[in-house]
C-alpha cells in the first residue's frame, strides 16, 4: 500500500516538477522520490553525515558506558550502537523471532490450503 502511494507521488512530481521546491533536500528525495543528480548527491551526503553521527555516538557511549541505561534493548543496539554480548544476542533473538513469526504465518496459510 505504501509502495503504491510512493509511486503515485513520484508520478505527480514527474507531471508537475514545480511540486519539488528544493532539489537535494530530504523531502525531494524521500517524499517525491526524485532521483536527479542533485537529489542523489544530497542523499549521499545525508547518509554520510548520519553515519558520522552514529559512529560519534558509539564513541561517546564507549567513553561513558553509563549513557547506556539498558543493555539488550533496541535503544542500546540501534541508537548507541553497542555491540556487547548482551546487546548482540538480544538483537539476534529479535531478528529470529520476527523471522519465525513471518514463516509461521506462511505455514499456517499452506495448511489451510491443503485442507
Ligand atoms: Zn531532484
Ligand atoms: Zn550493550
């Protein structure tokens, strides 16, 4: 559903380019899905910045471990970038649980079809 909406937005922007106020902005790239040179470069710069912010944050947490309140939480793993045993195994578990739930749904559907 979200994919369809995104496609509609892109079509609209293609038909009426004046909708995009500022090329190279996050809105032009993520909302209007413009992939012109300026927007692609802008997105690349933002990603690089984000990566820098994230590694700076991880560095901060390394220097002051008290910043991480709860190891094994999503916040510790994703926000602070902590990769201690507890955070890593909690993340693996989260991924596995998500995968298992997804697989289970498919299996249930197959069972119903066989009957
Ligand atoms: Zn653009
Ligand atoms: Zn941790």
